[in-house]
C-alpha cells in the first residue's frame, strides 16, 4: 500500500472547489514509515496539492504503470550479480496472491479508522465508524465496481469535501510525474546502517535516463560528482534538473550488488524558473530594494531564489520584497526550505497536527539566514498553501511584515492511500498550524498592512515584534 500526503484540494484529486491551479505538476521524493508496515516515499505533485509525499511498498511502481516499466539490466554476468538479480526477482513476485472485494472495502475502512482527522463537521466518532463497518460487511460484495461504490458512499458519509475515492486509472497517473527532467522518479529506502539510500523507483521507457543506461532499482550515489549521501530525494531531484538539452552525470550502483557506473544523461524537459527579480531604487535613489516574484513552489524554486537573493545583495539591496500574490502553492517541501533561508537556527517553520503520530511534527530551521535585511511579503486572496507556510513562518518569526489582502486559508493535509487493487482513497489526516499556533485552514493570514508601508515603519514593526518575543521568552 502506498501513501501520498497532500495539502488541501486539487483538481487532479478532488472534486471540491479550489482556486485555479498551475498546469505544471511535479513530484518530490522522501521517506517515512508507519503502522501500515514498511512504506517508502515516492513522489509529490504541485498545484493546490502542496504537500505531496507518495509512499510505497517495496514493489516498483514501474511494474504497475504502462509508461514506467522495469527493464532487465545488461550488466557483466557473474555468480554474485546473478544471485542478487534472482533475489530481486523473487521479491518482485512476492505479495498478496488474491484481492477480494470485501478486503478492499475493509482496508479503506481501516485507513479512515486509523488516520482520518475530522476538521470540519466534528461528527466522526470511532463508535459510529465501527458500526458502519459492521453494516457494510454484513453482506457479500460480489463485484469490484460494487466495492468501489461502497467505498465512495462510505467516504462521502464523513462530510469532508477532501476525502474521497480515486480509481486505479487516477492512481496510476500519480506515479508518472517527473521533476528530474530526465525521466526518473526517486525514492528513499532504509539501508543496512540505519540511514537511507536513493533508489530509482520509476523509469520512463525510452526516456533520457533509460536510453543512457539507468535502470529500474539503481541506487543513485552522486550527481555531477557531488556525493548525495544524506540528501533528500527532493534535493537530488533539484540537482538533476537543468536547461533543455544540457547534460548531467549520474553515478549509480546497478541492483543490490553493483557494478557502479557513471552515466551522462541529456536533459530533454524544460525546467522553468518560477523566480523573477529586479533591483529597484526608492527614496530618491538613496535606497536599493531587491524585488523577487515567486510564481510557484517547484523543484527549482529554492535554488533560483538563492541565486536571486545573492545577486541582489551583490547589487546593493538593503531591503527585500517577496511577492507571493497569486501563488497557489506547489511543493510544500520547497516552501519549507525557502522559509529556512530567512530564519535563525531553531526558529519554527510550521507545525503539523493529526491523529496519527507521524503527522504530528514541529519543523524548525537548521541553519543561519541567507539575509537579515527587513522583508516585505506581498500577499492576496490567492496566496495559498505553501505560500501561506512561507508567509506565516517569516511573519511569526519577526522576519517580515505582510502587505496586501488576507490569504486564502488552505491548511489541511490529505493522504492518498493505495488499495490492493490499485485504486486509492484520499483522506484528510492533518492540518498546518503557524509558529504562533494559528490554524491556517479556513482562516487565512491577516496582513499587517493593506497598503505598502514606508521602510522606516517596516523596521520599527519588526523591531517591536522581536522585543515582544523576547519579553514573552523571559516571562516564560
């Protein structure tokens, strides 16, 4: 069973109303485990989804999707390599030999029972949900379509607009998104030493990486000579991206036992930057302001934002404007990493809250800020999801003032769980809470100013904010 964590609604997954979303969708890769047995994070999607962590069992998505297919490596033959290959083949065919209609319905029920967070009607109880299971499974379910209909009605009874059933065809599409630009999806899997290693999960048949010699199940060791040990799959996916028709060199280990090979791959997808910036002169030319417009949070967002901020600093920028208006979100991990660029080590970026302990987290900055200059963040009613994480993180940590309109208010986390027949269920499992413990969902974030303030007012506001925080800490 696989799990995809996502933030709020999306036209791809959910039928409930949501603001218009960008057409570009991208995956991100990470790892986790929970009480559902061993699962590994596969990918994530942009747009209004925002937090998209797709978890997988050890079985390959490529064997389940017509456009991501496992390939037989043509490596030098020796007894050790053959033995490793035989072990991998045995693992691929291991698993449930039959899928029953009753079993599919019961697993969908169990997922909700373990993880659902009632963030709306507050009508869900373990007792009523247990009764629903007994009612549903009291009679035999004779067809797969009937099982799917039962799951749809069962989820609809929760009254949550974001919790719903998705067909096998919909779920299959999710595994095929690629943000690397070379036709692979990555996953993090535990290694023998207790760490993680990066594996090629999905491989686009006849795509750039496959054509160059990358194979299903390869472990990625380095990108352009940079060791990727300790890096997340999100970070490595960003390293793999680049302009159309440029080359990237990947060092991979084929299978569990080698051999190790460096492979040059030509990128064939255009990686579009979401960052636009310029230097502006204010106060009759006496003050330089770095203006940065961030259109969405894709895999290039953090890297290109760092470049923009450093160049603007070199050009003499003493203040910054980060424009998040009409930014509906994207990859939440990108939003989290961008927030950290402005925060001091130990500052809280965001809290996540849920019934399952894996959704109860405090995410904190782990380094020093790239800039310490005063920042204005521009927001409006279409500033949503990952954008709200950045806006609240900078605001609540006294790093920026917010200017404009109240933000959209999209702060729920959904998971997409795969069922045994390849279908899935989208379930609300958590929500985001700002560093100042405000629930984003349905509320949005109120700006400090509706109109652009003077920079002297910004400096005074942030200074007062910091003094207030210091006073609260001393009292605590």
